C-alpha cells in the first residue's frame, strides 16, 4: 500500500471551498438517483485519508479492505492514504478531495467553523483519547490531578494542548503548573526527565511503556467527554451518495469487529501492507489492543450499535473549544454529525458490542 498519495490530488481552491454551507444536522439521506442497483454504491473507487501515518490504530480499515469486506459491499477499490493530522483530514474531507477521512470531534468542529462542511457519519472511538500521564520512575504514583501542582507539564501542539489545558483548569491546577509546549517529542522529554508529566494520547502511553517505563494515567475523558477517531465525509457527498456511505460504513464496522476478535491476525495484515511496521509490531499490537478494549465501547454502542453519536460529547467538546477561543466563526455542534447513514439492519453495526465483547 502506498504510504502517502495525497500529492496526486489537486486541492480545491479556497474560493470554491468558501461556497460550502454549514447546514443543520443532515435531515435525511440522498435522493434515489444517488444509489446503484439494489442499493449498491454508485461510487465504487474511493479514498480513505487517515489522520496520521498508518498504525495499529487503523487496523479496522486495513482489515476491511484486505479481507474483502469493502469488495463485498460493491467497492472496486479503497485507497487508504496516510495523513498529516486530524485537522488536515477534516479539511480534505470538507474540500471533497477524498471521499472519506479519519479525523476527530474537536477538529471536525474546528474545520466547520472555517466554512467547510465535513460531517461525522460514524464514531469509531467512543472515548476521548487524550490523557495526562507520568512515569513511576520520574514522578512517583500519579492518581489525582491535584498532585500536579508545582510540576512541569508538557504537551504537543494542537487540540491535545487545548484539551490538556482545559483538564488542568477544570481541576484548579493550571495556574500552579508550569505548562510548556513539548513539540512532537513529548514522550522522550518525559522519559528524559525534562517533564514531570505530559499531556498526550493513549498511544503515547504505549510508546513510553514499550521503552520500559511504568506509567500512570489520568483520563481526560472522565472530565471532558469527547469522541476520538471518527469517519467523516463532505455533507454534499453524503447527501448525493447515500448507498456509497452506507456501504462503506457497513464494511468498516465489519472490519472493526473482525480486527477486535482477531487482533493478532489484524496486525499481520497491517504489517503485510506496511512492512516497516514489522520492527514495531508489538507496539502496534498494544495500541490496537488498548483501542478496541478501552475506547470503542459506550452505552450508546451497546444500546444502538457501532458508530452512533449522541449530542452530549459534541456539546462538551464545543464548549471546551469555544471557551479557548479556538473557533474562527460560529458553529452548531448539532450540525456536524449524523447517524442517518448507519444501517440498523447490519449485524456488524447493530450487534457490534455483543459480537466483540462476547
């Protein structure tokens, strides 16, 4: 699989993007003319832009493609492209440069505030992946955010920084913490003793543990409910291509279920398509194991099925970022997501939790 193929696409001009309208939550699927025969996708060659370089966190999509689940839904090709961050992925979905993208709730809201209309059509990661963590070797046991008073806490840039700052402020320790920008080297600075604690995502915790550290974690999701990885597409594309979106989500849910119940085989497929991951196979396996065991379930998934959104996490994310003055313009948190393209008749969507948890 090609690792980065975005350069083959001609990015739309900003003037064309500005015509996109931030509409209300998509009220209904597309018209009848958008579907192929028997509900098969009319668009059969699609691209899926990941939020970052391919890793264990992307096992569901590789599993769906390599096992033929996308083909079973009528797709002739699904091009999985490595990305350059959730913000880039949300932008490219909103510009219509890719049919589907993996991004996050915070960046989807942010991009919608800038005049584009990417929509969340399925939530993959039902919990906020952001954490505050420290090593036993450098900090001692970390069990409460109050212990961070008087320490140096570092995080990378972007939304991780915003979420960590909001978490520290909520717990009343932001003013007493030396909060620094650690760039993209947070884990190594923590392990090297330059930081007492760090804000990051659970994958960073895995990286630290893989290097021999004993790590304690404070979950930001317990304070700031938000969604992690999600599948986004342009609102107009979804409305005009109902069958394509529904088919893609059914196959992706099937891939997620298969990868969760066959984790070792899922990592084998990942390494097959990205051979350089062989050197860090255990790391990728740990990331996927933690993701599907701890981040892909919620009461919503158990009650309604894989991929479903609820209003609460979107509203919490919006309020957190609005307080930090992140948004360029107004954005309605109810307008950026929809459950309309999730097929209740699909066993891999409706019965996902029962299949995987059993």
